[in-house]
C-alpha cells in the first residue's frame, strides 16, 4: 500500500532533476531524433538581411495649420436671480380689512396689497386739524403784547433819566450846603428804583417776544400732530413698492398686523439677473457692458450684458461675483434656475487641431508635436476652447506643421518622414 507513492515520488524527482540540471543533454538527445533541415532550406526560410544603408525615419502624418482669430470667452456655472425681491411689511398695527391677493398674482407699482382698519385715527386727525386755527390765533395776541411791553420799557427809561437828573442836582446842592443828606439819599434811591423798573420792562419785552415764539411753536406742534395723523392713515394702505409677482398670499382678512409683520412677498423678474462667480485667474477678462449669453437647464439660450462685477472676492472661494442683466418680458425665466454663462472676452490668435493630436511630454506638460526640418519637436499649448470640430489652442507660431498621427511614437529630435494632411474645410 505504501510502495506506490514512494515510486511516484522517485519518478517525479528524477524528471525534475533532468529538467533542471541536465536540460542541455536532454535537449540534445531530443534533437538527435528529429530531422535536421538542409542548408538550402535554412537559406530559403531565413528573412532577408536588413538594409543598413537606409535611414530609419518614422512615418507621421502632419497638418499644415495657420492661426486664426477667435473670440475668447469666460465660461461660468451660475444661476438666475430676480432683479428685486422684497417682503412688504406693515408700519402700523391694526386689523386687515381687505381681501387677500393670492400668490402668483401680478401687482402694479403702488397697488394696495393690504388695507388696515383705521380705527380712531380719522378722529385723531380731525382733532389735530381743529387745533390749528386756535394755535395760529395765539400768535397775533402774543405779538400785540410786544408794543405794550416796549412802551413800559420806554416809560421806565424816562423815569430813570429823571431820577438821575434829580440825583445830580441834589448832589450839587449838597456840596454847596443847600441840600440835606436826606434829600441826596432819597434821589439815589429813586435812581435805583428807576433802574429796577427798566430791567423789569426789558424782561417784559423779552417775555412778550418769547410769547410770540411759543405761539409759533404751538402752531408747529399742532401741524406736526396733523402730519403724524395723516402719515399714520397713509400707512394703513400697504402698497407694492414696484411691479412684480406675488410669491406668497397677502395677509388674510381679519388678521392682526403689528409693526414689522409681513403683508406679502414680491419678486421682479423683468429684467432678470444671471449670477456667476469668476475665478481670480480670469477676472481681468471681464468688463462692464460686455455681451454675455447663457444656456438654461431647459436648453433655452438668452443674451444680455454684464451690469456688475464685484471689486472684492469671496473670502472662502476667492471668486468674484458677476451679474448679467437679461430681458424677461414673458416672465418665463424663473428665479433660481441653473445656467451656464458665457461672457465674451478679447479675441486671440489660435490653431484648430484635432483633440487626438494633443499629447504630454516627459514633464507632464500638455502640447503638440511639430514637424520642424524633418525632425519632431514638442511645443506646449493652452486650450482656449473645445468644439465639435476640434480644440482651439494657443502658444504656437502663426504657421505650424502639427503632427496628428504618430505623435505618440516620436520624441524631440527623432527623424521623421512627413505626409501632410489637408485641413478640414
């Protein structure tokens, strides 16, 4: 039972030994039994000797390209945005007494959206207006007091002058011994009393003039009360600040609105804005007033002009906001739609080459291989635009022989045999 596996193992070991260590003898033994071909047969089947005198040039196909002027463009991914959107709010409190307007309705500028119950505001206005004649009547009354006060002032000044004359006379007589000290003291007291009377009269004049100003201030206060009451009444009608569409229902009938409460939301979609963000590497290509176009997700294409370009970048993305204004008379373009925006820029001289002609050099730079004086040469390029007809590239001379077939099998300096291909019409 155990002898058979041992025999198999010996046979396998022998075969392995012959294959590994005695391979040459084994092959010679096997060749001795086969038919050896004659010299003539070997000569007939042998391949011809290579012609070492011929030049080993690589065959390639090249395109004789001439640069053309193309319009450059900045392509962005953006969205549509309403020209204006506002939530109209109440400025006063009260109950809504108007039927609500439903969302989607069109409103004109100045149209009433919500009407608030006036309450006692009309009575307050009537009361304020009634006080105006009374307040204005006080002005002539106050003005009449001024001449009276000025007359008292003139009288007081005359008394003061008389008292000073008597005082001077009494002093002169007292010096000559013809008047007593009592009389001099009496005249001095009269002068002091006259001066006090002048001061009081002056104060009366100032008081009369102040009365005029107070009356005028009273009129202004009443007029301000009237203006406040009228303004409060005007606030009862909440009107649309501009024409647009309602995004929400307006306040319901009977709802209580407080200052700051929302009446409704309006959006203006004509014109509409296309909003995108330009990388800092391409922001210098965009200028105000430049033509721009866009393709919406629905496939519709629209055109407009650049109306805004941000002067400061987004701190996180380092991009600059750009806005394009587009007509939207039928209001078919909605707010928030995705759009591919193309902004025209200054034209450039470029070559149109097949996309298959692009290749990479050993450093990973993108470019094409040129046929220059029978040798291949790599030239780096920059892709400007990708079209169905090929790729527009920049970085080449005005005329260039671009290898379009075989460029992957040559490197710089390799001899090439060029067959030129006609450019597409």
